[in-house]
C-alpha cells in the first residue's frame, strides 16, 4: 500500500488486489479511511464484470456488482472491514483507492 497527501492534506492510499485463475482475490483489510473505490484492473474494461464482497467479523455480503470491469461506486469505510474481488478477471490486479 502506498499513501500520499493531497494538496489539502488528505491522505490517499492505493492498494492492489490480485486474483487467482478463478478470478477471486484474497481478503484484504480496508485501510483507515473514510471512502474507498475499486478503480479497475490490469485487464482493463473486459467484457465481464466483477463482484466486491465485504466481511466484518463472521458476516459476509455482496457490496457491489461492477459491470464491464470498470470502477466501483465510492463507498464509506467500516472499522475492521475486509473486502474481496469475486468473479473477476483471471490473474488480474485490481486497484483500490482509499481517501480521508
């Protein structure tokens, strides 16, 4: 994870989530932030979409379905939260930006 400060002193982090041959990433803990968004992947705007799943404690739920491999909806963060890419592109790197 890389973190920089913007001109207004808001920390912005970039995380990478890599998928396996089936298009699923490992669970990745969200950084300490207010908002986050999956910006896309190294496979670009492919024909298929992907799912973003969340986990908090023992609960898992689907957060977003992203069509055509594009970016997700900006979402608020939650304490001790984890996210995972499912049904994504095979062997791709997805980029998550977190701010605030």
